[in-house]
C-alpha cells in the first residue's frame, strides 16, 4: 500500500479530494487510487466526478460475510487513472445515481438483480438477468455452488 | 401511429441472444428498448469456487473472440496480489497475442458488417483473412479460440521464431492494404450503407460511458494502451485512430485504421522481443489479502477485472468483470432513434457487440 506521491498527480488528486470535501489521503493499492468517501453521499460523489469530467467505469459489489451488508466500490476513470470510492452499507439500499450518470444504468440494474440491493430513487425496467416477475433476488443465495465438482477438487 | 417490432432474442437480422424492442413510426425508429440476460451464465459467481489455475481457464471462456484478453486482465490483477512480475519476454508475447486477437476480432467484425451491408463478396474476403490470423494464433499457441497463453507471472508458451510470425503478419498486412481497407473506405456499396447512420454524438458517448472503437469513432481519444500502458505497450509506438463522425462509417474507419496500427505494433514487438524467461518461475503462488484491479484495451474497448482474495485461501472471494459491450450496448438506443428500420441490424452490429461477454 503506497500513498500517492507523484507530484503533478498528487496536486490534482489533492484538489479533487478538497473539492469533494474529503480530508482522508488517497491510497494507491492494487492498481486503484482509493479515497474513503466518509460521509460524502454517493450522489454528491457523482456530482463531483461529473464536475471534473471523470468517466464512470463500474460498481463492484461484494456481499460481506455473515449477511452483514455490502461493500460497493464505485470506479471512475480520470485521465487514464482508475479511482475507487468504497461504500459500506449495512442495509440493502443505497441511493441511485442514474439521474446524474446515465452510464450507471445497467450495472445498477445488474447489481439489483444479482444481490437484491435497492438503488433508491429509480425505476427498474424489465429484468436483465432473470425471467419472472420478482426482481431483486440475491442470486448468490438462490444458486449456491457449494456442491459443485470444482469445489471438491479444490479441497483435495 | 406507432407500433412495436420485437427483434430477437433470436432473429434473422440479429443472430444472437439479445432483444431490441423497436418503436416505429412508419419505417422510422422513434425509440428502442434493449434486453439482455437470455444466456446469463453466472461466471463471476462460479469463479468463487475455482482455484487460481481453474479460474484462468474459466475466465478464458467469458468471450469466444477475445478470450486471451480476459486471462491477460485476470492474470495482471492476480499478479498484483501475488507480487509476481512477468519477465520482459513474456510482456512482449502478451502484446503479440493481444494484437493478433485485435486483428482477428476486427476482421471478423468487418466480415459480419459486410454481410449486413449486403456485400457478401467482402464477407468472404474478410473471413478468408480471418483464417490467416487464426493460423498464426494456432501456430503460436496450438489453439484457434482459447489460446491458454497467460499464467500468473508470465506466459505458458514461447514464440520460438518471431521472424517467421512476422512474415505471416506482413503477408496479412499486404492483403489488408490491397483489399479490405480500400474497399471499406472507398467502395460506394460500403459507404452508402454506413455514412450518416447510427450516429452517436460525442456528448452521448460521454454520458453513456462508451469505450473502445465506439468511443473513438465519436471523437473520444481514449485508449488504455496509451493512457495506462500495460505489458510492453509503453515501448511501442503507435497512433490512436479517432474519428469525429460518430456514425457507422466512423466506427468502420476507426477499426480499419486500428488494423494498420496493430500490424505496426506487431512488427515492433516481434523484432524487438528480448530473450529470456517466459514466466516468474514460481512453483507455488502465494496470495496476499486484498483487492486488485486491472484494465486492458480489448478489441471492443476497456475490460476491467477486480479480484479479491484472502490470504491462504485457494479461491478468490470475488471476481468482478466489466466488459466493453456491457458499457457500449446501452448506447445502441441512441444510435437507432431516427434510423430506418432496415438499418438497425447494421447499426447494432457496428458496436461489435459480444453477447457472450455481456451475459458472462
């Protein structure tokens, strides 16, 4: 884990963090410049990213162990550098940014249908991943792979 | 009076598991809705039950065209978690395979586009050329689809005689210059079917988050090989073709010019390939706890892998894949609005969509 230290980039990132009202330092780890958003809402983050003309890349969602919530990593590209903003949520909802960033549409829908997470403030169009009338089913719970052959091979 | 025409999930004009609901006023499309997920495979979830060798084989099957790109991106992410660095020769081999795959993908797309234009002769010409690219890939890897070239810390196979491969690439380049590119860029048949249709404005490309040739054909000069070089791309000289038109013709021109740039990169990589080892040579791979991300410029645009691992675990705890078609497909809606119904198959094909990637 390294603090971001390239001088020109450092100034740019510091200005961006200040613009977003975040005091924590940027951390470079695993190919991403991470910034803890703290109390910054995901909608304010999206507005800030739009203001600097960053390009939305994706949301990576991870279900925390023991059904304790989710970690959503919002990834944006700024001049070829991948930025990451992790949000930990204990419930099953987070504000949608679809009205602020059109590019987020499909990944919000996919996350909704794959993890049963609700992105509040938006409507969901017909299902992407599943047939049927019930949107928002946690596919990881619905389709367990614990008895898959590959798992037993791994345990050997 | 408006009426809805469903196109897909399997349709003579759209031979893929994907659906376009076209709202038409007469012959003009006034709106469209897209539906995917007909062959959703849950590969990200499956990856969580695979060890670090199995997960490479699994992810190679995300896409049938750019299979190498998926293992390259995955391995680059896993290398960040293991601290393994591929030796220089492996980095060059990765560039060679990635560019051959781009050639294969672009020529295949050109053939399909020609078919949709009603230009069957060109379709046959492109597929003949595609065979030559696949012959090169087969000569290197022994395989025509899933090349199994990448591993954590390097590559599995050497290019033992780079100059022999270079001769094959140069023969291919001559044929491209002699037939494919002139016909696609000057033929009345091609131009009349492509110019001014399926326009994606620069503003819409930005708001949709378009990537790859689709973005570059709408005036956005983004290319990860230049903006965030990986493998040996920092040592390659090449141009990033950009067009401003945003129409099918612009997307065609960008890919045609990228074919030439790929040949340029291949020539450099094959002649400058350094001697040395093929991989880091670790008999046991040890992961540290954390998340690592890698991005690669695939033929269709940016691919991103985010891989999470827990130390001492044999399986990843999460593998997330963002494929280029997943980013580009929503833009089809804006491309077909105002278009003639008869142009919609070519317009949707102009993003070079990969449903296998999208329904990963």
